[in-house]
């Protein structure tokens, strides 16, 4: 693999264990000012010290993140559809590789919607992005998006989507954790990171999700809502970090989470 691609990937995937904790804050590109991401700077800033990389759009990077930060940027470069529009899958490339270079990013990210009416268009977007980014040494993250069809999160569908992304040349892939996740990982020759999806019912559910994904062969997580929609987002990202990088079990991470929340609480309150 090209030196520039490897160098950038090693900023995202920590060389000591090959894993990553990416913080996803790109949701506004189709959801608008979604809950607890209304003021991106306020949400993002306290979490940055605990993220190996941050995934976001050009507009939020330029307006809400200080250019002196050292955290690697994974720039979302696809979009063009919203939650109130006709079809979330109808995406195009929204940011040029030239602009990604200007912003000094460590990777670019684009969604593919396999099985949708826009399958061909989004796969062609991915192929074009890889052709354009690779000569600059910029890795491409393919996001196997499911839009509103959350029921698509099964191993057969996700294995297909991840494999197709890798076949087109994606350097890493983002997908969902699912039953038989090993089959998804086993069929994909590039590293996989998992999304968290909508906020889960309990803290333990989130920690188990991260743990089982790592045990199942994921190279990390790229999580958003289950971190920053938590009442204690810093404690939650640190607990997930313990799972990704320190081999913590869900129970150990849960105890860390409770300790951190307790330590933050004003005297007399938990
Ligand atoms: C949307 C995305 C999001 O970044 C992704 O879904 C991760 O965030 P969350 O953990 O909230 O699902 O790529 O297409």
C-alpha cells in the first residue's frame, strides 16, 4: 500500500493495537440540528481528547473545530439528501478531493446504499472518489448506510455491502454490528469499524455492542449518538475507549462509567 495512505491510516488506527475510536458527528448533513448536536462545538470540544479521529462534514469542521487540534479528521464528502426529502439514498459527492487536501484530512468518507434505487449511483460515487483520492494518498472510508431501513442490519446484507465496498477499493469500511458479525468481517479484506446507531436503551447495551464488535473482529468503532446523546458523554466515550484499547469487559467499562459519572457529580448527588 502507498506510503501516504498507510501513514494517514496509522493516524486513525493506533499503531500499538491497530484499533480506533472514531467520534461520528456528521449527522447534521441529513438530520439538521439533531438532539444534542445543535451546537456542534459545545458537543465536540470536550470529547476530542478521547477520540482517535473525528468524522464530520467540511462546514462543521471549518466553523466548530479549532484548526490547531491534532485529532485526525475523517471528512464526510457525500450527501445531498435529507430526512424530509424523497430518498436518503440519493447522494452525490459533495466535497472535492482538492478541498479535502486543503483541510489536511486523514481520510474521506462516503455512503453507499446497496440494494436501494440509488445503488449504482452511490457505488459509482465510491469508485470515483477512490480514483480521485488515492493519487493524493488519502484513504477512503465506505459507509454501508441503510437509510431508514434499519431492518437491513443483518449479516447477509452487511457482508455483501462491505465486500462490495472493499472490492471497489475502499481502504476501510463502516457498518453495523449484527448477529453472525464474524461472517461480515470474514468476507471483508479491509478493516471494519461499527456505527452505534440510534441511542440504545441502556449503558450496558452500548458497552456490550462495542465489546462484541471488537471480539467479533471489528477494528474499532465510529460512534455518535450513543456517546453524545448520553447525559455524561465524556464518561461514556472513556468507557468505550477502555473496551477498544484496554481490553475492558462490558462490566469493567460499566464500572469505569459509573465511577467517572460519580466523580463528576456535585457533592451529594450521583
Ligand atoms: C451516518 C453516519 C454516522 O456517522 C453514523 O451513523 C455513526 O453514528 P451513530 O453511532 O450515531 O450511528 O455515517 O450515515
